């Protein structure tokens, strides 16, 4: 078994060296037409690194010729298929500037936007490229209203928006977990306003009610009545907006507790006044 493994390893090395030697000969060739044919062959086989190197060599040779558009097109895709999305985006942009009337322009316009989407980072990081992808996909839809790619562009916008919502929701929940209840209430209210179509709208509103209740409970006595009234007001808005929500009773419980607290505060004030 060990002998077989060693022989297999040797075979791999020999094949790799042979392939490298063949590519080196192509790269050093003086026949640019031959190099272009080989570059296209490497591209078709998925050897994008080799194709990229050859296309780079041939750029100044074929620039301005009829073959340059196809060369540029494949060269840009070499970077995309190697997952070098930032470079690919720049090259797709360059293609559109160089060949604005190309029959491939719509495809490349979409791929430029898609390259930003591919650079969308983990949820914990800044979502600059996610936002750019959304905006550019919307621009693509507006620019190409009859495109067959509109459904995919719309789906990417929706996915990007969901990602932004999830990031904002995490931040809002973190405020609550850290006991920053006023900030949590404001952040959850912003979630409801910024994502009005979200299926989690009633959950965000419940967190507004709940957060304001916690905030009121921790407030100085002279500010509590005002802040408990804010809880009641937020619950009333909840019941108006989500009358069928399964969370309605839970939200109402905070409103009822707030009313009880207000009565206790008012009774305490009456008692204090009578003692004077």
C-alpha cells in the first residue's frame, strides 16, 4: 500500500512537471495566434490561472482588434472563477466602459453587481459590499427591465436585505442583553420601520414594549409614570398594527403591569401628600 502511494505521488509530480513544461513553452512562444488558441483551451478546461497569464501577455497584442472583446471577456471571468471577486468586478467595469454596446454588456453588468454580492462579508463585519450589491442589482433591474436575469437580481436584493436585517436585529438584541433598554427599544423600533415587510415585525414591536417596560422599571421614581405611559402607548400601537399576533397577550401583560405600576405610584403620591 505504501509503495502504491509513493508511486501515485511520483506520477502526480511527473504529470504536474510535464504540464508546467508544456505551459512554459506556450508562454514563451512567439506565435501570438497560437497562444490565443491555447489560452482559450485552458479557459475551456477550467485552467483559469494559465489562461489568465496568457491573456495578460496578449492584451497589448490584440488591443483594438476584433478578437480583443472576447479576450477581455474571458480574462475578466478568469478572475471571477478564481474567486478574485474584487479584481473581477474592476475588469467587468472596464469591459462595460470599453465595449458599452457589446451584446455581452447586459451579462457583464449583472456579473459586476454579482461580484459585489460575492464579496458580502460575514454577518459580524461591515456590510458595505452587501449594500453596494443591493444598489447595483436595483440599478441593473432599472437599466434592463426586460432581462431574464431580473428574477435572480431580485432574489439577491431580498437575500442581501435579509442579511442586513439580521445584522441589525443582532445589534438590537445585544443592547437588550447588556441592559441598555432605551437603546434596545429605539433599535427595535428602527427595525420595524426599516423592514416593514418583515415577518418578524410583531417580534420587533414586542421587544419595543418589553424594552421600554424594563427601562421604566429602572428609572428614578419621578420619571417612572411618564415612562410606564410610554409602554402603554407602544402596546396600543402594537395592537393596532398586529391585532392577530400570537404575541399580543404577552405585549398586553407589559401594558397591564405598567398600569398597575402607575396606580401604585399615584397612590404613593396621595399618601405622601396626606402625611404632609
